[in-house]
C-alpha cells in the first residue's frame, strides 16, 4: 500500500510526487507485490499523477475519521 505521499506546496509541479510514487510502485511490482493506494476523490492533481503511472480506480470508499 502506497500512502501518505505529500509534496510541500513550494515544490509542487516539478514531478517529485510522480518520481517517488513511480519508484515505490516499480519496487513493489518487481518484488511480486500488488501496488495499491488511496487518495481523496477530490484530489485531482494526485489522481492525474497516479493514472499516468497506470493506476485505475477500482473502488470508492466513504471514510469516517475521528478528530480529538
């Protein structure tokens, strides 16, 4: 599971998230694992990156989060 990929605003648009996610995905697949990730449905920039790497949407979940 690939998770918590985050790029600070001042570094966005430079391909960093794509490079990191691509490397992790490649490593997972080469090792025989299935790569998957989660992303908020309204995070279009991230979804664009993930789709360019071959990810597809297979399920949409509603999340319940408790805040202290």
